[in-house]
C-alpha cells in the first residue's frame, strides 16, 4: 500500500467518524444514569417500607397495589402520595439528565440542542407519551398491577427506538427493560421489585459502563 493510498484511507476514516459523530448525539452522561438509578432505588425502597409500615400498624398483609385498592376500597390519600412521589422522581430524573448532559456537551464542545439531539428527544418522547397515557388508562380502571410492567416496557421501547441516534449501548438497556417488563407482567405481585431492578440497578450498571467508556477519558 502506497503512502498516498494510506493517507486517502485515513482521510476517509476520519470523514466517516465525523459524519457518525454529527449524526449521533454523544453527550449522554454515564453519571446521569448512575444518579437516576440511585433515585429509582430510593423510590422503590421508600415504597416498600411504606407498605410494610402500614401492614405492621394495621395488622394487614397488603402489597404495594392492594394497599391502594382492595375489596372495593380506594385509599385516595395513598394514591395521591404515590403519584406525587412518581412526579418528583420524574422531575428529578429529567433535571439530572439535562444537567449532566449539558455539562458533558460543554466539556467536549458539542451543541446540546442540535439536529441529533432533537431526533433523540422526538424518538424517545413519542413512546414515553403513549406509554404514559396507557398507564393512566390502566390507573383509571384501577388495574394497578399492570402499571409498573408497562412503564418498563414502554421505557425500554423508547430507549431501543432512540439508540440509532445516540450511543448504541442504550439499545441493550432498552431490551433489558422490555424483558423485565414482560417478566413483571407474569409476576405482577413482584412488580415493584422488578421495577426497582430495571430503573434502579440497571441504570447504575449502564451508567458505570458508560462513564468508564466515554466520560472518564474526557
């Protein structure tokens, strides 16, 4: 291979890398995954002990869903409590993701809101909105056991759908969450534990992997 040919191949390789970089949103931070996972685990642990505390005080044996709705009785205060906690978790997760992403984008000199970022948001937003509406429909019909599995499935689908526009590792995370969601549909009484495993531990594992692969070297 001549020197000119080698230089041309190197130039083509550089061009391909630049095109791939411009087409993909690479500012996702592993630290955001770690923090979000820790928040999700904290949420799951809190709900678990909240249910256990209620059972000890009242001498009952409810799980996290039957505690809210059982024998035709709806505990609206607990339902609102669950909802407010879920909204707080969602808000904190979004804020953490935006903050770490903006910090990483600034560090590597990438625009946080370019065409690739918009594609990521759109492809993630649509499945999440549809999934949220489906979950609200099940909530309306008081089919509470199916909400946690559906959250995992639609979130996993959103990640899988978005992976072609950003780092490929989130494809695996999406598939894992979809599988966990299907598993939670089979074992609905363990939905909270499976949800905590998917949104919590798997986010931490993914975040550590991403941090070591992409963030630590920058």
